[in-house]
C-alpha cells in the first residue's frame, strides 16, 4: 500500500516507523541513551564533519525522538520536524531562528501567556518589537506589516476567546511579501487543522496538550514546510540552546499520538454537547466556542477546521468571586491549567494562564475577570454536564440565602 494514500487515522499509528529495522518490535523501542559509540576515530570524524549519516549525541538526535519527528512531518504535511522539551522551547527556537535584533513580529490578537512573556523579553533585551494586529482581512494584514517585519506569528483559535484567524488570508499576503508565517496549532491538534497545507511555513504544538493527551508529558513539536530550515534550527537554536526532548517523553508521545484521532472525536462530541448546555444556562453570559453559530468566527472555523475542538470559554454571569466560588463547587471537573487531557479541566485565565498579561492588554484580548475556560475531557458528557449543573445550583442557593439574610 502506497504511503501516499494513507489517511490521517493510519498515519498517526504507522508513519515514520518500520518494525523490520528494529527486531520486529511492534512499538518503537526506547533509545534511552545520551551518546553513541563510533567504531573507529575516522567514523567520528566523518560524522562530525557531516560527511556520514549517523547519531553522535542525543542533544543532536535520537532514534526514538526521530520516529516522533518523522510521524509529525507526515501528519502535518511538512518536510521535517523537530521535537523539544516543551512547547515554549519550540516557540523560542523558531523565533530566535527567524529574528534578529531590530526586527518586528506581527502577532495575532492574543497569544499564550508565556509566548507573551517571551515577546516582552525579546523586546526588552534584543529590541525585537511586536504588534498584536488585526488580521481579519488582507488589507488589515498588509497594514500591520512594517519594513522590518520578519515574521507573522499566529494562534488560532486564539486562547482563550476562541477567535479564529483566517489562515488562507494571512498566508496569501505573507507568501506574496516573503514573510514567514508561524502557527501555534496546539488548540486544534493536527487532526482538526493543518496550517502548512494553507501556506504557513512553520507549525508548532505544545505536545503537552492533545498530542500527549494523558497529562503526563511536557513537550513541544515544530514542523516546517522546508527541510533546510529544520536542519538549521537543529544545528543552531536547538543544539546550542539545548531545549531537547527526552527519548522517554518521545516514546510517551508516540503512544499518545496513536489515539489522537479517536480521542479528538470524543473531545469534539463532548464539547458540542457541553457548549449547547452552557449557552442556555442563566449563569452564563456568553460562550466562546467556534462551533457556536453566533460566534463571530463561525464561518472561518467552518472553512478551516475539520471540527470545532474541545475547548469552550464562557463568561460567568456574576462577579469574579462568584466565578471562583463556582469553580470550587465542581467535583468531577478539576481546577488546573493545561488542556487536551482525558480529564475535564477548568481554569480562570485572568488569574492563571494570562495573569502575566497587564490588565489593559488583557481586556483588549477579551479576557474579563469572569471568563472561565473549560477543556472538555473524555468522560461521559452527561457526567460533565451534571457536575456543572450541581455547581451552578450551589451558587444559586448561596445567592438566594444571602438575599434572605
Ligand atoms: C501550553 C501551550 C504552550 C506552551 O507549551 P508548554 O508545553 O507548556 O511549554 C504554547 N501555546 C499554547 C497555545 C499552549 O496551550
């Protein structure tokens, strides 16, 4: 069977691995080694000179990690990939590769909290400036680009408001102007959207989230349209800064990836039902879910994503204290940052993931003090709904009691 014709659900299980090369081992072996022996000095010399293929030292490459990298290239549709010790190591490696002192970055209006921190640091220390730009039309994208713009960095859906950026529009303008586009695809996972196929140059993931899927690994993955850029990043920002992935984490991520398609379908099924439930609840002022027909980005999401994803944000109809009291009443749903795990998780962006963002910027990003973000897990959706329901009821009861007294 030609590998060209294989579908996503098959690629996440098989691509990048040939058991015949590994004693028939069904599962990719774990190469838990720091270094590799050379059979003679000349072999070492050739490998260091780049005249011969082969492993040297695990900061430069590892066979288990390579299976994961090759699998990611296949499922995102890139030429090559690189694994990192965290999503942030992937973000910083690609940005430090693309940018130099004095450059400018155009960003989506809203980025992951630590990416925001990194952008601030780059500005302060290296005079690399950034702008959170309106990217809603070709005109708007063009207007945001300065003579020193060296990269467009996009998250879509945007965390936590679920606003969607039209990747085709952004990439069309950027490709014409020769500006590389980097997309943080963590929220969608490769199952729901493939930015490289829409014209992006780099796609990255916090593998900690849907790719791992079990809340037991921190990791990052970067996939590039062009293999040469990955070779360069491997030998510069990865080799010299050193944010590499451990072989064991790559092994766990390979295991997680095998079930990505089935897990994502359940995440999406559950999220659709929970979004429907939340939207009608009197304690919910508004929901932010790409699959909500009233969501401002619904049409773009429909065009660009295969399904709506497993994340829902909602504005609690009350005070910040009441929203926090609601979180405390939840029993099944756990209070935790991160997302994409089997367990349903809830967090309060203003005081947790986005607490580093100054208040004014946070308000601009649409992150109010009553916004809550739910990562819908793989449990029975009825149990998730019943947990939300009992917590809402407790808040209602305590509000009623306060009124009486
Ligand atoms: C979690 C996350 C990151 C950072 O990844 P780590 O693995 O925690 O370093 C980056 N972007 C998005 C959208 C994330 O959710």
